[in-house]
């Protein structure tokens, strides 16, 4: 197994570990589902699994390590590492700051508190920003045209999820959400 594969495995263990821990703890604490059944979320999950599988396929194709790489490869490696770290830090802040309002997809019959502070005072969708950084990180890290194309598709799917959540939050929080929407950027 080469070092690229190991780095991506470690990144995924941390990134997904935080996600699953948050879901498990919150589900137990609230005693009700925290995952919606909307098709957009299910499609994104399926897409992400395909993206991840192809990421590992691409990573396994790499020969040698960073020591045998060109200057361009070292720059891509370094930028990819920075983006991976940023994705983890933003995901962590998102999970923490959203608290008990965290949901995976929209659950129409549940009302949550609108969070406007912490990282949610900078971006209305920081967890999705973390996913976009993850896509960019793997694309740059592996210098893959295939992952670049898939990242574009991933952004489109994320944007659909965001629009769906915006409609839900607008119904749930009315004018408060409209003001928040005006004051804070959708992504960055």
C-alpha cells in the first residue's frame, strides 16, 4: 500500500469518524431519527461512495512516494494535505457549532434551532464546504482529471441539497432565516 492510500484512509477515518460519532451520540440523546429520507441526500451518499471508491482506485495507481516526486508533485501533495486538514477542521467546527440541530438531510416534521453563530456566522453551509474541500483535496493530491470531473458533479449535487435545505429552513424560520440568508454567504 502506498503512502497516498494511507493518507486518504487516515483522512477518511477522521472525517467519517467525526460524522458517525456525532450521528450516533445525537440519535441516542434525542431518541428520534436524525437522518431524513429525502432522495437528494440518498443520491449524494451514493455518489460520495462512488467518488471515494474511484479516489482509492486512483491512489492505488500511484507508484513511489513523495521522495521520488517532481516539484509539481510535491506542490500538489502539499496543497492536497492543506485542503484535507481544512476539510477536517471545518467539518469539526460545523458538527460542534450546530449542536442538537444537526440533521442528515431534511426531516420535515422536526423543528430545529436556527444556528447563526460560530462557523455558521461565516457560512450557512460549512459542512458542505468541508465536502467541497475534500473533493478538491483528493483531486489535487492525486492530480486526477477523473476526480476533477466528479468534483464538479459533486458540487452540483451539494448545491441541490443546499437549495432543498434552504427551502425547508425558510418555511421553518421565516423572516429570521431570510435575514440570516442576507447576512451570511451560502458557502464562503
